[in-house]
């Protein structure tokens, strides 16, 4: 009985660990993992096993900026089962990363984005054992083409973060409820008064879209939409960016 009481507050209880097959992922990429459950000191009944793709979003509350955890996608993996004391269970898992998953593998310290997989065992009358695995998310080829085009056009990446909300561009809309904003600034003097350019990706199948916000010293903010795919050359995208930004 004493061990059961300890397990109910997390001491000597079952533990869960999600082990990804690939260390680096990309938005919209299929991935696989093994979920390892290690039984504790006593048998425990679980009512479910859930894997959730999480991010941290910036939002405004009463004129103050706050950061909140937000689920992007969730998968239910198991129904009721008994985790026997001392036993080890390995469950294979296969899924596809949400196409609007924020990028964490660009920008170095300038990137404030955080993405992780949170695995939880739903244990009756006990603290739910959970596991948190941070993800390294790199750009898909179409995103990388735009990043290269911006750099070769004379812009450097200054800041990256994730905000709560939806984006609507010309012929496209985001769906996850969060969007990543990549803030670029001119590397030198801008002839068109451009102070900064904020870009957000919105993938749709094989097509890549972006909503571009241009902040100018003398004309305020303006918005442009851009669409391309993985086969678009950097030089072509540079021309499109020149028309969009000026």
C-alpha cells in the first residue's frame, strides 16, 4: 500500500521516454520513434498514452507580452493497459510532422522558437508521468531557397519567434493557430527606406507560400504574398522578392 501511495505522487512510478529515429526533422516530414515505458515499483493502470507536438507562442494579454505553451497536433496511441512493476514496454510510433511546425534549426541564438514532443501516460489517481523531447527542425528545400534569396539580396536574419494567430495571404491561409515570424534587416543602407522585412511561411502541399510584411521609414507597413515551390531557382525568387520588397 505504501508503494502505491508513493507511486500516486510520482515516486517509484512508471516512466516514459520517446526516442526519435532521426535527430533532425523538417516540417511535413514523416518520422518514426520508439516510446519506451518503464514500469515502476508497483503495477499501474493507464487509461491512455498521448504524444503531443508543442510549441511556445508569443501573445499579447492586457497590453503585456506573454509566452504560452500551445499544442500543434496530438496523437492518441493507446487505450487502457496495465504497466507491470519493473517491466519494459517498447511501442513503435510513426507520424508526420505538422507542415506548419516552426523552424528551430536556423538563426542560432537569434531564434527564440521552441518545439518539442510531449509524451504523457494517463494514470488514474496519480501524477501523470511525462517526457519532453526538444526537436531540431530544419527548413524544407523551398524554405531554404527563400532564406538563400534573402541573404543574397542583402538581408540578414535578425530575430525569429512564434506568435499566436492565423495568417491570410493571396490564395492561402494558415491552419495551426500559430505562425513563425522571421525578421530580416538590410545588411547595409537601403535605397527604398526598408527598415525590416518580416516573413512567415505557409506550406500547402507541394506549394510554398509566404506572407511578407515590409516596414519602411517613410511609408509604414505593407503586406505582400509570395508563392513558389522546391524547383524555383534562387535567382528567380530573388527577382520576386525584389518586386515584393522594392
